[in-house]
C-alpha cells in the first residue's frame, strides 16, 4: 500500500491531485516530534521578519488557552519578548548597558540600496522585498522606524510592527539582569500577569490608547485579554488596586498613562515609537522603593536634612529574613552585596545589587572605617562612648570606627540609647565590630535591623575593603576637653578648649581633630588652633589646642603616617545644663604673690573655691583610674599646660595659688593668643618643674605693655572659666551669679581702669549676668565687710585699725563706730622683705635670705629624694627672682610628697633664725610708725 509523505493530514488521494493551500488549521495539525517540549529555539530563520512572525505565532498559540499554557518553546519565545520589552521599559535604569539604535525604513534603507558596497546593496534590496511583499500582513507599510536593542554591544531584540517587541533567536541566557525576582532570558519563563504591575499597566495602557491596537496586534491583544483575566483571578487585590475597580470602573486612564510613564527617548526629541505611537518608560521608581522596601534606613534626621530625596537602603550580605527589596520583589539571600561601592550613593549612581537601575543604598564601608584605631589605655567610658566594648577589663581602648556619614542619619543620642547598636568584641588576633542599623521594614513586625560587620586584625598590613578585612593600628595620643558641660534645656554661651596630646613614641604620625554639630552634621570650625609644645623640642610629645566658641556633638580624629590615613570618632557623654536656682557669689583676690577665690551659695558661709572630686571638670580620654608609668608622656603635658581635674582644700591643687601664668618658651606675641591654649595658670608651680614653659609672676604690678596685658587677661579669663563651669555643673543660675573683684587703693587710676575693662569684658563673655552683678571692691575696705558680720570684732566703743599686708601693698583702714573713716594703701609689704627692691630682672644673688638658705634647702630636698621639688628649686634659683624663690620655699611643707614637714618648713626656719629676725622687727616698726603718722 502506498505511503503519503506529509507534515500534516492531507486530503486522501493518489498520484497527482488538487490540494488546498496551508491554512491555520493545517498548520496546527502538524505534529511536533518533540511533543512541544523543545528547549532550543529555532535559529534557521531567513530574516528578522521571519523571527517577528515566529513571535506572533507564539503569542497566538498561547492565547488559545485560558491559562496561557502551551509548548515550552512558545512560552520561551513570549517570555523573551516580554523581557525585551522590560529592557525598553526600564531603559533609564539600564542605559549604561543598553543601547537603542534606530533604523529609518526610508533613509537607512535607501542608504543601503545606494551604497558602493555590493553586499550592502543586496541586503537593502532583500529588506525592501520583504517590506513590500508582507506590508499588509505585518504593518510594514506603517513603519517609520524600527529600533534595535543591544545589551553590552550585542543585539538581543528590537521593536516589532506586529508584536511591539521581538527577541533575537539566539541563546540570551548570558544577559545578566534581574527585574524583580525574574532573571531575564532564563529558562524560568515568566508570563505577563506574574510580572511587575507597573510593566503590566504599560501593556494594558498600550492596548487601550494605541490607535487600532486590535487590528494591528490581534495575537498580542488576545494574549493581553487572557493575561488580564488571569491577574484578576490570581491576584485580585493587585488587579482592583491598579487595573479596574470592583464596580468595573477603569483605573487606567489616558491622563494616568501620560503622568505615570515618561516618553522613551534616546536623546533630545528622539522618541522611540512603534507605528508612530510613542513608547513610554518607567519613571524612576525611587518613590515606590522608598515606600515599600523593608531595607529603607529608619532615619527622621536624613529625611529632615534631605527633603524630597529618596531615603537610602542598608543592604547586607547573607541576609535571610523575608524582606521586600523593591516593589513586588522579595530579597534573595544569595544576592551578592559588595562590601565597598565606589559609585556615589548621594548622586544616585549606584546600581542596585541583583536589580536593574540605580537607587541609593549603603554597605559596610559607607559606615565603617577600614582602620580601627587602638589606644594604649582604656578610655573613660563615663565621659566618652566606648562603642559598647565587650571587654571592660581590657588595658586597651578604641576610637569608634564610624565614618562621619553615619551622622547624616543618626544622632549621638541614638548611639548612646541603643537605637543604633554598635558593639566592639575583641577576638583572638583582632576585634569584631558590628553595627545594627534600624530599617523601616513596613511589612515586618516590631523593630528590624540590618547589620554591618567587619573584623579588624593586627596581622594584616593594609585593609582589604573588598573582602571586608580591616586593620588595627595602635596610636599613642589623648584628648582632653574643658569645660565638659553644654546646653540642655537652657542655652549657655559655648567656650571650649580641647587639648590634643601626642606621645613622642609616634613622632612619625600627624594628628588633627575636626568637630561636628550633630543636628546638621556640619563641621564646627574652631576659632583658632594653637601648637604649643612641638615634639622636635620635647621628647615627651607635643600638644595642640583647639579654641571653640560653638558646641559640638562629636569629634573626628585624623591620623596620618607611614603612607596611611586613619580616622576614628570620639563621642563625648556631655553633662547638660538645664538651669538651676542656686545663686552663687564669688570673691576674687587678684594678689601680688597669690590669688584666692572664695564663694558662697544662696548667701551661705563663704568657703574656698573647689571642684568636687566625684565630678572632675575636665573630660580626659584616658581613664584617670588607669594611669600608669607607661602613660607618663600622655599626662605630663596635661599637668603642665591644662586645667586641673579637681581643685580644693586638701587636694593637690587649691586656692590660694600663685599669681603666675605659664606660656611656651617660644610664644610669639605677634599672633593671636588664648587662655588655656597659649597660657595657663600653673597650679603646680611650687611642686614641680615647668618643663618647656616660661613662668611669669608679678602680674599685678608688672610694667604695663602688650605682653603683660595679654598675660593678665589670660589669667583672669581662666578664673572666669573656672567660675562659670562650677556654676553650671552645680545647678547654679548663671545670670544671677555675682563676682566681686578687689584692687588696692594705691594702684594708679589708669591701671584700675584697665583691670575694670578686662573684668567687664570677661564677665560678659563667660557669665553674662544681669546688670550690677560684677562688683569692684577696694582691698582696703574689703575686710570691713567681714568684720561687720562678726559680733566679736566691733569698733563701736573705740577706733580699730585693720592692716592687710599683701605681697605688693599694705592696705590700712581705720574704723570708728563701725564705719571706715580713714584708709591708705602703700607699696610696702611682703616683697619689701623678701623681694628684690627696685630690680626689674631679679637680684636674688644679693638677697640675704637666698644667700643663707639656698644650699641648705637644696641639700634637704636631695637627701629626702624629692626629685621634682629639687629640680623645681634649682629652676627657681636660676630665675634670680627673690619673691618667687621665697614663695616656693614657703610652699614646700604643703607638698604631699614631703613627709618630714617640720624639717622642710621655711616658716619654722625663719622663726628660729636669730640673725635675720631684725629684718622683720624693722619691717613691722616702720609699718606701725607710718600708720601712727
């Protein structure tokens, strides 16, 4: 029996017979030997137009069934075509990788046909033949331009006059792009109703608003109808939210289509179109990501400082929680997140990991430094935040390895109260740092965090941020802050001194500090910076001082050395001033030899100025309780150049103290100078050498010139800073603070006027009290106010003479009936006994007291191994100033280092001295004779 060879079921017949042309039914009847499961797409296609027809046929075949099911090959062709459409739709996100090249049917075709190249002419003629022959069926006669789509320089598809888009017949699995949870051109085919709703709306809008859509794209239209029905069945919430309301009202309008999607262009005015209808693209979906992503950093501060800008995401490697990443896309834990990204997140230049397009996102290196700066001592965690160091007993401390960009999102309070959780955990050979960043996570219960982690090692020479490997570098320096109080609910004038001390051990490093306001994260510029001790001149190290007239929330330490640049943060735990009701009154006796301050609170009993030991007035980065000899270099300059941590009776530093000022030996008075930067009160002057400082005494009566005036102003300024800090830290009312200052009646009116101006300017700057609370009092009548309050001392029955013998002047007041009647003041006082008379530069070598006792005291100090006092004595003798030497000798027995106090009591030596007793007899005789006159 004969066999009929045919691809379809023909009409029965033998030999020659008349058959009908192949139609839809005949083609559909052709049997596929693979059963519809062909994996590879056909590639033996004679022209691009045949590929367009293959795409059309695939849409047709799938649309025949309500569930859009069909052969693997048809599903693959349609899915790839929709993928091409997604690339056009997301062009803005992918323009760095995707190229759209127009082909003008008239102009470019004519250029091919008229080319001098025979191959070009043949191609042009072939294209024209197809375009003319199939024009009615494929809308070729309505084409203006076709657009060819390339990815990384390779053609993958284009626009189609029959199906809007078509894909290349080649294997496109090499295209490395993912949209939502769908990797484009993969074997995981994706129908339209399972794609991004915005992309679906784009297709349904084309169906609604493109003229003659049904006539031009019948197969696609059928597919869209099926897809729309499937969306309504499978995801009704999404359907009724975006496509059509339950009452049948269309949500897709021409206005929404115009407003929600932008025209797709490849340049100014160069619109991408199909059959003359402009295609549109997805608008930047930053707003959509901002609203739905669970990874958005939870930061009201960033929103406040960056109005209208999208809030950045924080992305973490190996993140396993079920978070929404971008609209309609869940996070894939296998998505690789770089530990460092070079593109700017601020300028929205960063491609999203695993997704097309850019959106601001942050990774580990955006918040964590590559270097962890280690300190050779534990930090004072009561004064500075230590990063929740998980080793409180350690002998090391660390700067916070946070970049200042962290504070674009969070405040210092967020770190201190644990809203953002920073933790440093020492490990074998290194330190692990973790930073838990709060994220909005609108789709998640409770508080959610993304964690940035980095391990820092001592065994690695250089950091490798790409592999998330940090390096620990130890640096020997410290920072001290005074005063350590700032505005709370009550604003106070800001005036800070920050001391940066570098150990000589790290002489190759350069250190500097930068300060920042936490509210805006803007840098706070110091008013001035002063290098005081230079390491080349002092093997113990160097010191730099920053004078700030504005408050700051944190400081950044910048270290440069060995070709490395390292940064770390200091976050002070400020004491805040919230006002107070206590009224303080201070009296300041600016004496020739010594200066004394006493104060009273709410009219109580006066007592010497003090600073409580439990609340040191200076915040030292080094924990004072952890001091040891190895840290000597970091403490010596603090002791010599800064303000003491505590002051008071019975302590190392107290009032009265020498009226003296310390300054560097090389201080230039041709530049601006500042108190507690270029100058400081040397409370230590009578117990240890001054190092590389010059000590100037006799401030009260020194020759009036610019240098003297600056020294006096610096001395008084430090006194006012001490007073202000005490009022603020002890709950006082700063504006109700009264300050009394004394002057001798024998001082010239011009000198008194200059002191009055200094006191007023400094009082206004630091205290700012109400009018009349800075009061000047003559030293001659000051005792009267004390005696008037003492009932045992009365001048009501007979006149009383009060004699106040100071260092430079003696002040005498005669009281009668408890009222001062006569007063006088004269330059005949302590310095007349112990001083150098009229010698401006000292004459101790001719002073009888010095000549008699210098060797004896030096021998006693050496024999008792009092090294500091011995060295200080030698330095005092070298000054050749008798009053300074005498003052030092009188102070020796008060030193805590002296055990045999009676042996080293200069006062006791003089009491037993029969040879020099005549000096005191003559002094008191002359004094009484003058008063009697």
